[in-house]
C-alpha cells in the first residue's frame, strides 16, 4: 500500500480494494476542499498531522455538543459530519495495518477485516480522549485491532450456533441492540423480549447436547412459552397487547435470531460503493460547509491547540518511560512472551508449542503481565494527571497500553530487520 504524502491527502482520501489487495486512494472532493481551506488559514508551523487530528476531533466534539442544544443544530450537524469524515480518512492507513496484522494471525481476508473495523469507526470517535496523552491515529490502530478480534469471535459464535443455540447464548443487551438495528419500535421490542424470556425459561435442552448445536423446541415447549407470554403480558406489556398462540412463537423466535445474525454478522458493503447516478461520491453524505471567519481558529486558538499537542506529546513520552521501566522489571520469561506476541505476532498456540507449555498457561501469563502494566499506568495517571480511577479509565488505560506495546515492538522488529 502506498503511504500518503501530504496533509490534504491524509485527511481527504479513502483506501480502495481490488479483491483482497489495496488498490490506491480515492479523493473525496468536498473533504479536499475543506482541508485546503483550513490549511490556507494557518501558518506553516502548525502543519502537523497530530495537530490536525486533534483539531478535527475537537471540532467534532464541539459540533456534537451543539447538536444537543436547541440553537445551531442544523449547522453543527454539517460540521460534525465533515469533521468525522476527515478523521475517518485520516485513520484509513491505521485501519489497514491493523487489518493486515489481524488477518495474518487469524487466516482471514485483509479487506474483510478492514471493513469490520472501519464500520465501527464511531467507537474510535467516541472513545478517544486527548487528555490521556494518546495520539488519535495510534489509539485508532490499537482499537481497530481489538474491534476486529471481537467481531471475528462474534462471527464464529454466529456461524457455529443453530438458531436455538444462538438465542440461548445471546445477552439481553445484544438482543435489544439487534432489534433496534432491525428498526423495531419500543413496544414491539418489549413483546419480543417477553417471548425470548419465555423461550429461555421453558426451552431446557439436554445437557449432553451442548450449547451450540441445539435442536428445535418440541410442540409442548412452544405451548408452554405461549402460556407464559399470555400470563405475563398484563404485567410487563401495555394493557391492550393481544394474546398469542403457540404457532406464533416459532416465527417470532426465528425473526429474533435473524436480526441477531444481521447485527453480529452484517452484510458487507464496500466502502468504495457509489451512489446511483454519481461518479465519485461515497455512501455517506458530506454536508458542504463554507466556513465563516468565526468558525475558523483564531491565532490565539491555534496557539492553544499547538500547546495542547505539545503537552500530550510530553505526557506520551512520560508514559513510555513508565512502561519501559515496568517491562524492565518483569522477569525474563515475561519479557520473552511480550516479544513473541507483539514483535513476532505469534498466536498463543504457537507460543505454547515453542515454550513446550499448555496454551492456557500462555493465556494466564499474558493476562497477568497486562494487569501488572495496567497497574503501573494507573498509578502514574493518578500521580501525574490527577485522575480518579474508575472502570472507564481502566478500560481506556488498557487500550493505551495495547497501542503502546504494538507500536514499540513493531518498531523493534523493523530495527532488527534493518540490522540483519
């Protein structure tokens, strides 16, 4: 894949695939015009990728905040779309390299992995926190890799489960998200959930059958489900909700399973797809915005932005020092495991075979190592950034750690290849 050479290209082009290979970059004209206008307003010393990534993310955050207020909603909507798409373009390379690394490890297509990840770009936008000293593109790279692995795990579950096994394994949260994605309203979802509750209660398969290849419930179980539904509907649903018959249960359960499969294993839509009758437009609408002078950064605002970037870079350097010291304090076998996993991209099975130990032992050791490093980062964050530890912060620290480890060991690998 050819790397992009300048800022305008980095924030306005999207990767194309031909089969499973990258096939160059496609320019989005409106993003190119938007980025060009912005560059014309800034002095050369501000023309850094980290600055513009932070700039567009902050503009996206501000626009989203405006959308939630009564004033300026329509204009803010356009700004949030433009800003988000600039960032989407910016992380295309990060997504590609995450997809390539994960695809080689799981024997999966690069283009498939790429689309799995880029379809969840909204999670990058919402999850990134510039106050934690992370760079947007490197944060995206680590998060994309995690998203691909989670999607592959879900796909495996979806593929190997029968309808009835899938419905038993689904969590309520996943089922609700699936039904919402299918376009069902709140009242209809409540009815479906009550049917699902009846299914979970009355369909109790024989233990020897396992949990994935479960057979269809028998007629008596469908009758029991309908009876439960009709008995509970008065307490859990609207008073005018009609009764259902045993014959109605199976179609509803099948519809739920179909919605779940579509949600967990969506049909791939090419990121290069064009709209009907248009030659060079992407699927997403990009609102054209002729930014006014007040919407552009003032010199003072630009200076503050640069100072923020410099502060984040300094924090990131400190974070790196903390982790280097923490890794140095690990025993030799633990350091070797990190190298196998992040530098050599070995699977846990391959590491177990090389070290002549069980795979679950490798998994436990890696988990213990990560917990040790997360604890070091958490202590540093409390002492340096004066942050209060909670579940969200610990989750973010774990992502930052993954990002840093991937970057550090990949650089070490490139250095080793240079010397050899």
